[in-house]
C-alpha cells in the first residue's frame, strides 16, 4: 500500500501498486458519498484551484465537489475568458496563481504536456484534468474503479476501446492503466482515427466492431468530436454510426455480461444507441460519474498527504 | 600585412582528404606555403587540429526585426567561438530580405558588427508569401548568394516553377525546404509511437519525400540550380540519390541536430528540441549520418534559429521552432567522428568545402592562394555544455548540460585572429 507521486500528470508514471492504493482509497469515499454526512477533513486548510483552459462542466464540477467534500477551499478559474486571451503565457498565469499559495492545482488545457510544464514551475501538487490528446488520468482511474466494482477484478479482462482513439486522451490513459493491470486491450475504429504506431502499444487494433467486441468483458465507447467531419476523418455521422456506433447487434458479439462505458458527454445516435446507453443492465455510465468524484477525492487526499510530508514541520515554539 | 606560420598542426584538408601533422603559412589574408615567411608570427598548435573555417548555410540572425533574439554582433561572436568563419544568412526576418534596400541594410550591419564573413541569402518571393517573384536580378547584383523562402514552402507550383526558370537564367542558386506543407501543417513531431503516446500533433516522415519529389520535378523542368536545405529521412534520401544520378544540379544539406538527436530526445515535452522539420526516428538519423559520410548529403548546417525564452516557455505544440547552433555545431559534429562514423576530413567536406563550392567561394580548403579562414581546435577536450555561457543572445540549445568533446582554440578570418580564447 503506497502512493509516492507528487503530481498526478498521467498514468504513465504510476506503478500498479499506486493505482491499487488509489482505488482502495476511493472505495472508502464511495461509501462516504452515499452517506448523509458527506464530509471529511483530509484537505482541511488547503486551497484547491481549478484552472480550466478548455470548457468542461462535468469534470470541473466533479473536482469541485470532491475538493469541497474533503474540506478544501475550492476556486474555479475560467481561463478561456481571462488574461490568457490578453497574451499572458501559461507559465505567467501559473506563477501568478502560485504566489497565492495553492496546494492543489487542477489543470485542463488544450495542449499536450501543459500539466507537465506547469508542474515544473509551481510548488504545489498538479492534477492533470486532461491535456490535449495526451492524458486524462482521473478518467482512467474512475473507469478502472467502475470496472473493478462491476467485474470484481481489474486484470485478465478483454476490453474494447472504440472510436476516435487518435484524438482521445481518455483512450491513452486507459490503455496505459489497463495495460499495467494486465488486461487484453483492443482498439476499434476507422484507420483515420487510429494513431500511427498504435500497433506498437501492446494492443490489438481492429477495424470492425464485430472482431473488436468479440467476447469482450468491457466495451468502452469514446466521444466523436463533431469537428472531425471537417477534417475528412470520416464520411458522415450516419456512416460512422452504421459501422462503429454501438447498437444491440454489435454488442451481441461481446460477452453476455459485458458492461458498456462512455466518458461522456454522449452523442446519442452517433457513437452509441440511446437504448443501450440507458439500459441499466449493461450501461455503467452513471456509475462512472459517481466513481469520478470518489477517485478525485482519493487522488487529492493522497497527493495532499505527500505534499504535507515534504513541507517543513511548523515550528512548535513560535 | 602580418604573416603567420602555424607549426605542429594536425592539418585537416577536406579537399585532399588528408589528416596529418604539418605547417601552414598565412600571408596577406591568404594561405601560403609555410617556407620562407621571414618575421612571421609563429603559432605552435601543439598537435591540435587546424581546419578550414566552417561555412554555415542557413543562419538566422534576427536582424532586422527581432534584434532582442540575435544581432549581427552576437551571432558573429558566437560564430567565431564556434569556428564558423562564413555565415550564410537567412532572409526570414521581419521584414523579409526581399528588396535590394533591405539587403543593403543587412550587408552594412554585417560589416559593422560581425567579425566573420557574412553572405546574405534573399527571399525568392516577396514577403516570402509565395505569390510574386522577388527582384532576383537586383538582389543578385546587390550581393545575394542564394534565394530561399526558408521554411515557408511556395505551394503554388506555377509561381515556384517561374521563379526557378527566372533564377536559372541568371545562374542563381535556389534553396528549397522539401516538405509537403498541407500534410505537415500544425505538426510538431514525426508521427510514430513516441508522438502518439505523448499526444503531440505529428506528420508522416513521407511529407519530406513528397516535397522533395515535387522540387526535383520542377528542377528537371526548369534546369535551376537547387539546394535542399535539409533532407532528414531515409526515404527522401533515396530520391535525392536518384536525382543526383540523373545529373540534375541538386545538392542537399542536413542540420546538425538531425544528425545528433532523434525524436525521443524530446522526452518530457522539452521545447528546445522542437525544430523544423521535427526530429526523426533513430533509423532516419543513422541514414542521414551515412549520407553525409558517403557525400550524398553535401552540407551540414547549424540551422541557427534564435528564439527567446518566452517563445519556448509554452506547451510543445504552441512553442516556437528552432535551435541555435553556431557555437555548438563543431563539438556536436565531432560526435560523429568520436563514434567512428566518419573521419575528420570527411566531416570537414560537409562543414566547409562543399558549402563553399556550392556558393562559388574559394574558401573552405587549405590550398595556397585561398582565404586564410581557419579554425584551430582540440578535438578531444571534454566539457559540459552550459547554455548561459554561449555568446548568442538567445540560449535555446538542445545541448544544454550535454557532455561534449571538442573545443575551439582560435578562429581566423582572412588571416586575422577573431577569438581571444585558448592557444
């Protein structure tokens, strides 16, 4: 049982035992969150700043609720509308905030590596809430917790990740995490949305849903960004849905007890059929949202613990 | 005029392909036989290497327009410290060097401020916008040694072919940037496993071959004299070999960074490793090294591109491209010798002889009667690179904290010593 990281920038640098520690911690918060007294003091006295350079209601709310339930002072900075537009660089913004002594900095940014860059410049814990098409570690962790609760294990599962892999940070973090936990991973999608070099990642690459979903335990659908049509990645939404959208017929290739996941927000009728998304026997999409809060609480608690350990103890004589 | 005799020097002669201990004389700015120079200053080289000064095609000085990044004075000092005796400067300044008036300004500033030879290249099209031809004839008369839009590819093939036809009629050299510009738009890395995992927008290495294929066809069509600024991929090198075999007047260069670094060096989004074209796979790097050794690639350039801290302190895809290289090119290139991939005379063929020949200069060799542009260096002296000790105004080198071997002991331009360090 251990968690050594100073920042949560991605799954890449987490060891399997750190992932398990975090998920175990999150389990306790699932219970807390279902109780009437949703409060803990793990982050009491600490300041959490959510810096979102990209609009996101769901993730930002999840981080905000998580911080508040643990007793942190939470601030939301809407960076799309502030001084960043006036030409201030990411680092200047970070240094300005750093001078206010935050303890936890939650960052979402449209460029890959933004959280890594910030982590080098500030002296608080940085949590990556999604950077470009690089990583989205808390999403992968909440997916892992959801899978572990549904399947009672997080290894030796066949997991199909379907859709726009090339532009998806969710896919990258999930591939890393599920790979570290020794699962069989299949990537399914049109070749235009498959990153070059995907075959070298230790995964199977499939170009049709039938092969990709065959005997899968978990079917993870990704959101198709509407703007992908402009770049000539796919011919049309209806052709995409016909070939890669999840419907009952395609899901029939998976195991009978396969679960269906989606990081949200969904495009019903584009990557997923509405009736499957709402099928409480198959879809765990609402569970994912619930696990999101618990996982973010756990991540912030563990990082705060490491942060306090590195800071000098207060002078008791003063 | 003073005379100098360099004694006990390890003479690196790329023309003869020799590397042997001997003496070299200098009189009235030219190389002469060392015998019979009465009253000459004697320099004991203590067995260090004496080679022709480096001729560096493609240096960006940032004057006019961005003097806070680099001036002729600082670039000249960096060049001198790095053994570069001729800087062939790029026109991608603000404004672009596309009229004889701007070129005149550049020449005047260069003469005032830089201790090394400065030969300016001029833009091929006005404002490097790829629409209207620049005044190639006037610019040639004003002293432009080549014409290039730098990394801004002329996408309109009709405009490009007319520019080359016109340049060919004047015998002017055109320097192209082989790259398919639409395919590579927005890319900051070479596509593959590394770029995909890091989530960096990437371009297929084939975009370079596509660009080169187009340029070769237009050279065949127009009969122009053409130099590709950087050929960095194995598959483009095959096309280059075929074009050369077919007798076209084509030469090619490669940057020192593509010879000594690969895509993995970017590591944790280190923006000092963001260059144009992006760093390649290790296989492509080795192919480029082989091509330099065989002579398929003619020229090694620093592609010196100063960028200030602000433009590099951004996320990888937002950060500016380019690395400085005037002062680090010599020790970096010596890595290729220390690793046994080529000899010093072969390396110097690409650093001084071939670039000088391509520009019609008599420099770049050790033959009597040619300009005494020389560099004296200890090829083995080890050191750890500290970017803040570099003389460029901008410090964006990928070799910061790198362990390197090879120190310049002195640099001479036309027989005049322009450095004070060492020997």
